[in-house]
């Protein structure tokens, strides 16, 4: 007779554990310097009966000198284990560089806010600024500038990159009587 046909079983691909994302916060100085940094995180590991348990892990990671904000460093097989065994996932260490007071990152650009009085936005003038590297100077504000206008300072940002200075309105906590009188005059004159 005819032999029964058996469906050919294809071997299952071994499962891989899920990847893990870890963040490492650094100052600009630490990121420029690089070096070994301790990193702590929690990952899932397989227990004896297949239950998953949390494991705290601490490793020293070599951060390259002049690391970039948002840079990812792959830590092979430091992620989660799969419940059925197989390959361990990877951990992805994302570097976050503290831009400092009054600054923020936009992709690779460092943006620094510069507070400007309303009268200076309209009439122009100079305002004192300090760069991330500690240099200070005067920024010329052009007549009829607007909130949100930017000035690029080549080579003055992180690791010699650009620094974009963004104009924001100076907030006055309390106006003097002379300032209130001047503002009322401007209001009455239609400005």
C-alpha cells in the first residue's frame, strides 16, 4: 500500500530576546572626554522553570571621546532573554548630553536662548551672551528683530559645532513707575 505522507517539519528559528534601551546622561565635559562610565539597568532573564525574573545589571561602558547627543552604543547580548531560550537581545545605550541652562538640542544643533527686552527687539542694540565653552561677548540685535529669530555662531557650540542663538522676550518681574509711564505713552501713541 501507499505510505502515509507526513508533513515535513521545518525547524523553528531560535527566538531572540527583546532589545533594551538605556539612557546615559552626561555633561558636555564628560561627553567630550569620553572614557569608562558605569551603567546600571534592569533586564529580564529566564528562570529555572521558564518564568522570567528581573535582574539588575551594572556594566562599565567605554564612551568614545567627543560623543554626540543621541548617539547609540550597542551592547551585544545585554538585553532581555527570551522565555524559550535562544539568543539574548541587545541593549542600546543612548547618550544624552546636558545642554546646560538656557540651551536645548534640536537634532545635532545646540540652541541657546537669548533674552531681549521688547524695546531692543524694535530699536536694536547689544546684549551680553556666554557660549557653552565659557566665552562671552556682545550680540548685536538688529532693528525690527522678532521673537524666534536666530543668529548662528559657527564653531561656538559643542565640540566646535554651530551654536544657534534664539531671541526670546525678556520677562520683567516688576515694572518701575518710569517703565509703566513709558509703556502707557507708547500705548496711547498706537504702538
